[in-house]
C-alpha cells in the first residue's frame, strides 16, 4: 500500500506532465479545482513551476525553464 508521500508525489508529477502536455502554460484557476493548493505550493517551492501574472484574471501556471 502506498503511503501519503508517494500519493502526493504522484499528484505533483502528474501535474507537471499535464502542464507540459498543454504547452507549458495553463490557467491557474483551472488547476485549483483539480489539484490541492499544497501540491501547487510544493512545485513552486521546488522552483519547478512559476506563476506568470499577465492580468488579474489571466494568471498562468507555467513550467520554469
């Protein structure tokens, strides 16, 4: 049985793959409905992704290059 850390890592890796498949940039609001804030925050803390504010309503979640 997988522990909660393995499950958390799988969700984070799935999110990274999903962002890459979408061309590296997706609307942040669409992710907040599907992924917990802690998964998003972990990826931000590890500097694997960044938030790009283009406008108040159009924040994008992007892969850091």
